[in-house]
């Protein structure tokens, strides 16, 4: 095993997950400077924090799981996975609250009868947080609107004449970056209309040997998924158009990609009420969030067969849509286009962004 470590550099950890139904108890105990020689502790309720992990599904007969992970101040961590339970569900997830320990949660959806296997959708970028004992928290996974997210980690970069992009196209309405099973997908990169990349993969790839001169680039994807996997975002079409030229070869330069995100209040099956009005908050991400030149949104109540303008309301920087759902409609599709003041643009079409009941 190598040379002995100084005691101050040594620590040991004991933990586990106990489950009944969708409720789990997740405990972690650490010891500095030596191994545990035994541990007996009767856990009291006031020592724990409760995280209500609301996990949705828009498909029938699906199961899911929650995956708690912990990390200490020194960077030591571990992750466990619960046994599957029926979706939709509110998984009561209890964690203990040791000093310096943060907890995070991933969640997933499995196809019918698959047990621990058959993962169809997963949100696996846990937001590590310090929870306080005796407190209750809540978060929601796998509820629409699913569409691309742009932030520090989900974007495109250029180093010299090499392009790298990785964007979570199936980010849920709460902002959890997701991966989803698709029926088919085509992702393309072009420069001045000339194809550089065409693949059947998602929005995560590299392109090498770009032209040095300033040119117009386009990154796009067109993905469909079966209603057996999800009844929402059954088709997603997204495209970014921007100008770029050679950058210094010793560091990545972030490229000017933006996004429009929709955040209506939906139930765990990604549904809202038919025959009612609904306010849909909009969030702009990327360079266009600070300097939008134009923003337009369209709505469809027949699965994208026909579209009408949905005026964007802007009150003190908070943008919303006010939609009136037809009584007989069964879904709402959304389309948006945004352009920043430098002429870079983003377009997205989300067929069946959410359902109506």
C-alpha cells in the first residue's frame, strides 16, 4: 500500500443508505487521524435534514431512483443509489449534517420492468449543499420544460483553431442538466455554410482545424424521443449562429452562445390545466441575457402544426408569457429566437413542451 501517512493526512469514513419505499436515510461519519475501530450511534430525528426530492415522469409505468452523494471539506466523497420506486414520487431523503460535509442528489428514470438497469433519463450533476439539521428542503427533477441550458459548464469554447462544445439539451425546468434516451438525433457544425461535423450524437463534441479567419459558425441539433420515454419535448430543434475567429492557443475562449429557458409551474407529469391561463416565466442565458437585440416567442396548441405569436411581457427585467390554453388542447409547444447586439443568435423549437389536462 506504500509508505505510512502522517496521522494528520489520514481519515476514515463510514456511511450507508437505508430505504423503505421511496424514503431513504443517508448517513456519513468520519474520523480523523485513524481508522474507525467500531461505531455505535443511535440516530435521532433532530440530527437530520429532510430533502423532498420530487421526481416526475411524463411516461407511463416508469420507475426512478435518487442518488445521494456526500463530500467533505477535504474533497473526500462517495455516492450511493436507492432501489427503484414508482414514478412520479416525492422521495423523502434524510441526511445527517456533520460539520464540513455537503450533500448533493442525482435522480433518474428507468423503463418499465427494468429494475436497477434500463436507465432512460438521468440528472447526474448534483449541486453539493450544506444542509442544516431539523430543516426541510425541496427540489424537483424530470419536470419540463426540457431544453438547452447555457452556463459556465454548458457552452462552446475555442482554443486556437479547435472547437469544443458540450451543452445539456435535456435540462429540466428546474435547471438540472439531463441526459435522455432518444429515438434519433442529428448534430451539425458548419462554417460559412460548409459542413464541419455531422453526427448522430448529442450536443457534446469537438471539431479540430477550424479556419483562422473570421467566419459564421452554426451549431445545431435535431432530436426526437419516444412517448414511451417522455410525453414532453418529443422533438427538440436548437441552433446557435455566431461569428468566431482564431483565438490564442494557450487558453479556451468562451464563444457567444445564449439560450431562452421556459419555467411554467407544472405538476410531476409535466402538465398544466387546459382551458386556463398560465404565466410562463422566461430566463435568458449567455451574452443575450445582458444585451438582447431582439426576442420573439411563438406557441402551438396542435403539436407544432401551426404557430402564433406569444407576446413577451417585460416588467423590470422579468420576462413572462401569458398563455390562454384552449379547452380541448392536449399539449403546448414553444418556439423562441433571440439575437444579441453583436448579431449572434439562438433558435429553439420544443414540440410538446408541456401537456394539458
